[in-house]
C-alpha cells in the first residue's frame, strides 16, 4: 500500500453523499476524496473453476508494487488457470473509479485495499461478501490477521511494517520509534516522514511514546494532542509524498533518519550508498485486504484469484520479488526476510495496524492538525 518511488501519495479522507435513486450509481454513495516460475499443486485452487475465456481485471497499487506483482504473481496465475489477468495501476482513484461506474459494469473485478480504503469501501457497499467455501486457503491465514479486522468482504494477504531508514555512519543505531525523539536524532540533519498517509507517522510516534500498549494513544481521543506534539517535536526536514522524496532527501543530505515502509525499502536500499534500515521490535504498518468488486460478473473467478494469492507457495515465490509481509502461516520467506517479518500471531501482534473503525470518527481533525503541522514547519 505504502508510498512508493513512482507516485505522489494521496490520502483519502471522505465525506459521504447520497445521489438520487435515478443515478447510475444510486447504490454507491459517492465519496468526495480529498487525499487518499509457476506454482503447482496449489492447495484448494483446483476445487474452483476459472472462467478461462474471460480477462480478469485486477486493481493493484502502482509503482514497483505493480511491477513486481506483474512480474511474479500474474504469470503464475495465468499459467496455472489458463486465464488472462489485466492489471490496473492506481492509488486514490481506486474507490472513486468503482463508485462512478455503472452498478453492473465495475472497472475492476478484484481490487487491493489497505485499511482506510477497505473501511470506506465497506461503508459504501463496494465489495461482494467473500464466500469462504471458495477461499479454502483462508484456513491457513495467521490467526491475528483473521481476528483484528473484519474479513467478511476482503481477505488479508500482504502488507508491510514501517521501518527506520538511517545512515550507516550515525553515532548510534535508531532501533525504536522512541529514538526519533532522542537528542541524538535532534542533533542530526533531521527526519523524513510520509505526509501522504499521515496516520503512519502518528502511529509510529504513539508506539514510541509507550505510555499505553502498542499505540493505544491513537485509540484514545484524549491522547491525540499528545501524539501530535510528539511528531511535532521530531526534527522533521522532509515531508515526503513519495519514496523518491525520501531517497532524494538522503542524497541531498537533508535528513539522516526516516520513517518508511519495509516493502519499499528492503530490496531497494542497496541502491543507495551509506544507507541501511532497522526494523523496530514494535512498529506500525499496513495490511492489504483483497476484495471482489460488487457488480462483477466474475465473482467466482475473483474469489479463485484471491484464494490463489493466499496460497503459501504463491506467497513464498512472491516474496522473492516483493519484500512484503504475507499472511499464510506456511509462507517461506525469501532470503532473510523472516528475520524482520512476522510468521505467527505473537509476532504479528507487535505491529499496530490502524483501527479505522475508531479513526474514522477523528480522521478529519487529525488530518487537519497534521497538515497544519507540515505547513507551519
């Protein structure tokens, strides 16, 4: 989900309006967006029938996420099921593209969503319920990913924790989010944070505050000012709207430390001299839920595709191209990714995933406060 080097990150803070019943999108209330090799013997997949004569339209995040998805996952599915997948790359337009399409002709059959998009899409009835009998690989999903967020309309498949990028020659190694509040970081060139998805710097700050269990401050409206003050006290010199902004800020010696996303960092950081990254033991991050879009005539094939993405062998091969967190408990991560990424519920519980059931009531105020902080810096 997270911001990548090839796009400008937008967030999606939305107001709901209901068009008239005569509108072609009467069922979908328009949300006014203001920001946001082959795998074989795949478990459970052979029980489902693919509509091989049809092209499956799939919406994915853009940038190198899409590149690596198209290079690794798509060929595996097409070979296994003799089917064609057409990839649509996007960010903030994913929901509005669905909302503005005719009810019976959505632009995608399947879409990726992170927590914010998944919450908003469910409120607006944009997704089919997932029939679990058609996704048998759900049984192998790590328990925490099945329990902490609603899975009725989307299956947890991949995501990424936030990691700390920093210079190798710093006098110390920042290894917790509390370190961004330290005097050592204050005396450095400064910090870079993601301004597109403002909630991740805030959750990272809350994790570092450690007054409540794992970013509990973000789920207590009375503590939001404290979290904002913590972020404001960081010596932020780069308010980044893309991964390219972060890398450029390092190369221009504007910052020495940054909050960014593991899947945009682990395989790319070797391209930059003098930089490394450290995964905090407790962190924040995002988790993608994949959904079948309401109105598609390929609902069963969409569920088949999602089940395919949930397979352990597919995720293991996928990890060779994309250093994402994966949700199948039997996934075997490529290289040394398993040193950083959770493989069971106990480890997954150390990532504070944003709770949009709660945040939705406070997001406008928090977004405005974060934007004001950036403007005043």
